[in-house]
C-alpha cells in the first residue's frame, strides 16, 4: 500500500471533483423538481391549465402590442364586440319572451310586489296589535295578582 498524504491544499483534481459534485447535486435537484412538477400536474391538471392561462394573460398584458398587431387585431376585436353585443341582445329578448309567455310581465311583477308589500304591512300590523294586546293582558292580570295581597292599610297612601 502506498502511503499518501492528504493536505488541505486544493489541487486541480480536487477542484474538479468538487465542481463535479455540485453539478451532480444540481442535476439531482432539477430531476427531483421535474418529477414533483409532473406528479402535481397529474394530480391537478385543471390547476396547471389555470396557471398557464394566468401566466399567458399576464405576459400578454405586459408585452406591448406592435403596430402590425394593432392593424391585424383591431377588426377582429370589433367583430367580437359586435357579436357579443348581438348575443346579449338575443338572450335578453329570448328571456323576456319566455317570461311574458309564462305571465311574468313588468306590470305583473309590479302588482306582485305591491301585494307583497301590502301583505307584509298587514302582517306587521296584526303582529303588533297582538303583541300590544298580550302585553296589556299580562299587565292587567299581573297587576291584579300583585294587588290581591297588598291592600293599603289605613293611613297609608295608595300608589
């Protein structure tokens, strides 16, 4: 066996080995991160899609549009806007027609609201009157019970 001395002095081979170890650790960490990302994507694919859409929207908002893009996309944007407005108008009209065919008109709605408010007012009035009646009944009955054993004696004022 050959006796070799180990010193703390780095040599070119030691530096290469140290750099090689760091490279291997970096590769292992990257591989591990890739594996974990793949597992997360398999476990939650909608999350990955949502994240990709969010990143795309952020990138699209941050990157300025070129003049060529403006020229090419302006007509498309106008067509999309017109189509959306037409779709909204058609949906409103279809909904209105369906409601009217079932007897739900603006006048009928106002009448129902008026009846509801009137009924609510009547219910509150009735409940209030019943509460007052009950309170008066308890008070007069309670006063009578309290006064039964407490008649003022001669020479004492009656309260």
